[in-house]
C-alpha cells in the first residue's frame, strides 16, 4: 500500500516539514526589504532607504516599516513606523536587563496572549 504524502508537507534533510510558514498563517509578518542587498546608492536608491524593511501581514498590508541606524556615540536606534492604527500595534523590547512593553502590552506575556 502506498502512503499518500500530505500536501501541506515537504521532505527535508530533517524529515517532513510544513509547506505552510508562519507568514502564510498570519502568525508572523513577512519582511520585505526596500533595497536588495548589494545595491549601490543612486538617485533611484537613496541612502536613506537602505535598511528599511516593510513588514506585511498575511493579507499583504504593511503593518510597519522598521530600520536600525547607528548613533554618533556608536550605539544604535531602532525606528518603528506603524502603518496601522495605534491600537493594532505594540512593541516589546527585549533588553538584557529585562523586557519593556510599549503600546499597552505586558512584556511578560507571550505575544498570543497580549490581544
């Protein structure tokens, strides 16, 4: 008897794995870089667009745009530009000293328990 392969799975070196990713299910937003790696700065691809990433939901809507830039003192700044309403987004910053929640989120709860 031939066993029929599950259409939602594929084979890998580690055994069967799902063809459906967290992007497909809506559990995670999919990153879409503005500028492909290896591109040079031109008028069409200005320096301020490098490193910016759209995060799209499973419907193809942009949830937020993010990028990280270096401060003058060598540290870094993370920029999050929400493209949805304020009540649809929260931020948890995972610091070595502990988690910090912004936007009404409890940093101690898992993401699926927040809303």
